[in-house]
């Protein structure tokens, strides 16, 4: 397995970069698993195993990804190299996304993988999953019809018929207007029961396509069938047994139709039995009968008269115990690459007799016995390790339902995709196909095509930069905007579509609703509350007073921020938005400045501003000016003249400060109020009589002994 790459920060949602990374089927055939990443969406295309490798080695390189980040899995068909790892990924990883496949694929997937679990020739601890885990995975799989458009998290996808096998699909995926077509395995040639793969009516921006056969060109169907039946006839005529390794589903049904028809036309062969050796035979046939509408017109016409999958000359063979191996016979047995199971057992029994023959009827992956015997070695190794001479004849007649070069060339010529990513092909064949396609279009100025042949875990990075458009709806769309007009509203993104609307239209076009957030903030405050009003006027100009029974209990600045008086605290309230938040910050800074002033500077500034503005110039008497200043700061209700004539009082929260205008003394039990009022008195006096204040300071410095204050004033 590959070394897990270091975690990277997730791409921004609006990134224009697309990454296509094969975790399997990159310059190889087997374990198809392609990761598609675009616009912060992660999609897995197929999740198969490698038929030639055991246990965990057969898995795709899923350690390159975080399974919990995968949004969607699309499975093209039921072959093990495309879906064999799916139960493991669903049951043994952190994947929590959604999985889709066609109805026929899901029906056959269940039985095919169950058979794989039973016939796998490996120990229990190496098994990828159990029968129970396979069963549990079924409930997580959703089905989709051909051409049915489905959307998951802003990703649209639909599928076309791919030929190849019953239920096989090609997926067209659309993300933010960019279309990606993943073919999986497909065939453009109609056979006895399957229709040819469709060519989508829309051209994709990216084509991810199989390259299994490279530049090879298949035999014509009639020539291939004649050669196939001729080889079987020859083997029987020499008294031999004919083994045809096949997968339980797929090409097996095509070969059964050919053999049943050939036996019907050759009475001399009807004494020779044909066996379809698969534990799934009966179940598979019922699935094929159920989904006959997914087959070609020939089968649909025939099934209305009689079921073509009820064979007259073919018998089902569940196991070797039911097989009477006497004389010539034809046996179709699974699996198709003879890794294990009944096909492997029959091959080991028959390979030493030169009268017998084996016909490889489909594509074989490197590392499998079927691929090995095609080179006709002198000896082969059994599952037990014994060496046996290979004397039986070996024939290769490809009924593999994959596209050849002619079909690929036609497919690409119609779609003309600007980006082509080749997968599911050996490196050599893939390279040849790439070179052939390059040569085909290099002299065509109307077609600009880039071809990529990534190896496993190698990323293909593409960039799709497009304009983003927002549709104006609701009230904003009532009048056509003129050039230069600014359109203001709320931009809503749903999936990869944008809409601009007025806030009042949110309930009409979305599931959203408008809400008003009121902010409240409590601030410790022990200073004079009247100072708040004074400084807010300096800050905001006009300040609204909030009264309760004639008493000021709060102020409202900037017409938005309310400051309410509390017990040793003040509370700020405002409706939250960018502007009001800024006003609230300004008011808060004023409160913090007043509360943090322990030296009386706040009062000094207030006093200086008042006197410099000439507010008290109408009187030259200190007591009159002091009274007016105290009223301005504390309010008219809190300041009163005392009967003595040279004194006045300030009342705050039941605390009374008595001010003597004769000696500037302040008598108060509350230390805080005493300091604040005393500061006002001293600073006003200093502002009105600066020379006396300087004289007082200098006298204190010059003389060592105490000096009476009356003496300095006099």
C-alpha cells in the first residue's frame, strides 16, 4: 500500500482546480477507483479489488484519502474489479456519504460478492469482509434509473447505458457547470443480449475513459462466434473436455446463448452435455429475466414469446459433487481468471490430457492463472503448490465487452472532450492508445485535446475558470436596472447557483428567515452617571435623555446605542450591525475612560471645556459659576443652595456632599463623591483665578513651615 500523504488544508470552496487521482486502475487493469475533487466536493468513481492479488493487497490505495471527506460513490457495474471493495469501504472506514448504482447492478452485486466471499482461497483473517458485513452494506446503497437526474450537495449526476454487462452505466457528473463523463467499462458493439453503449448528447469537459484494449481491434462478431464454436467442436471430436472459465455474470450469458443455439443447429452434438457451473446460476438467471427491459430489442421481442434464458441444452452444475466427469463435455465455470473456485479445480484436473482444451473468452489481468496459461508454459502450479505439465490446448477468443480502438475513436470524435484521462489499461496499451489519439487529432485545428495517462495515486490537475452569475429575484427584479445602478441585497448560494434578493424575500425563496439581534453589554461603573451624559454629548452631539419619573436613568447616543444606569454598572444596548457595533465601541471607550480616571482628569476636561466655551462668562462670581457647573454635571434635581448662602449641596444616590464656597472645602461621607466634587471645585477655582493658584503653589515650595490657606488667598 502507498504511504499516506500528509494532511493538507482543504481547498477553498470556490477553487477552480480539479484533481483526478486514480487510487486503482491507473496504468493497470483491476481495482478501479478514481477520486474526483472539484469545488470542495469529493467523489469516488467505482471501488473495486485487484483479481490477481490477495486480501488487503487487492484494495485500491484508499490510504491516500480521508474516507470521511468523500461525499459520493458512484458504481458503474457489478464486476469485482469495480465494486469488490465497496463493502469493505462502507463497513470498515469512516465513510458517511451516499452510494449509487443502477437497479440491476445492486441486484447482482449482492449475489456476486457473496459468491466471492465463499470461494476466496484465503484465510479468515485476510478476508476483506464477512457475509454479514456485505449484507449490512446493502442498506447503504441507493439505486438510480438510466437518465434520471439526481443531485447530492450541489453535485448533479445521471447515467447512460454502457453496454458491457447488464445494468452497466456511464456516469455524467456536473459540478458548478463543469461536466465530467466517467465511462467505466463500456462497449459500443451490440451483442446477442445487450445494447450498445449510448453516446451522450452533451459533450463533457472531461472524459475519464477506459483504455483496456489500447489500439487493438476486435474480430467481427460473426467471425468470433464461428471460431469459438469451431474450437469447441474440434475438442469434442477428439474426445476431450472443453473448459470455458467465465465470470458468473456478464459474458457467461452471451456465451450460453451462442452455445444453446449452436447445439440446437447440430443434432450430432446434443448427446454431449453443456454445464453452467456456478452456484449463482439460478439466481443470476432470475435477475436477467427480471431486467430484460435493460437488454436489446432482440431479447425484448423474444422474451414476449419465450424466455431466451431458459436453455434447452444447458444444465446447471452447483459443485463437483454433482458432476459426472465421463466422456466429452463443455463446462462454463467461474471465476473467469481461474484464481480459485470450480474453474481452477477443473483446470487442474484436465490440464494434463492433450485431448482437453481451455478457451479464455475474456480479458485477463496480470498475475492470474488465466493470463499465465495464455503464454502456454510447459508447467503450471496448483493451489497446493504441486507442478503439473500443461498438455491441454489453450485458445483465446475475446468476447470481452470492452471498446476497441475503432469504438474509442468514434466515441471521442463525436464528443470532442477538451480533456481526456485514460484509466483501466496496462501502461503499454494505454501509451499506445494515447499516441494513436494524438496522431489522429494533431493536424485538426478545430480540436484541442489534452490526454492524460496517470499511474496509481498520481494526480491530474486541471483548471476550470468560469464567470459566476447571480440571478436577481423578488422585489429587486421588479424593475429593470439601468446602467450604473447599484443593486444591493443578500447573495444566496445554493449548491453552485447564486441568487440576489432583498432581505424581505428570504422566506419566499429560501428556508431562511430574518432575525434581529440585540446586543447587551454590562460594564462596571462607579463614577457619576451625569458624566456619561456630558461626555456622550461631546462625542455624539445630540444625546437623548431617558427619564423615569423625571429622573434621568439613561442616555441614547447616535440614536442607536442606549446606556442605562444600574447599581455600580451601566448597560449598553443596541441593534447589531456593522455601523451600530462601531458606535457601541465608541461609547464603551468613553465609559472605560471615565471609570478608569482616578485622578479627576475627566472632571478637569469637562470643566476646561465648559469654561473655555465661555459658558459661565455671564457672572464674575465664583459661587454662581460653581452652582451652574454642578447643575450642568449632576443635574438640576441633585444640586441645591443651602440657607447659609455660602454653601451648596450635591446629592447622588442618597450621598450628600456639602460644598463651602468660602474655603472650597467639601464635606461628604462617601469618599468617591467627595473626591469628584472636590476636584470640580478646585479646578473651577484654578481656572478662574490662575495667578492665585500659582502663588499658592510657589508659597508652599518656598516656605518650610505650614502656611494658612487664607493668608495665601489674601
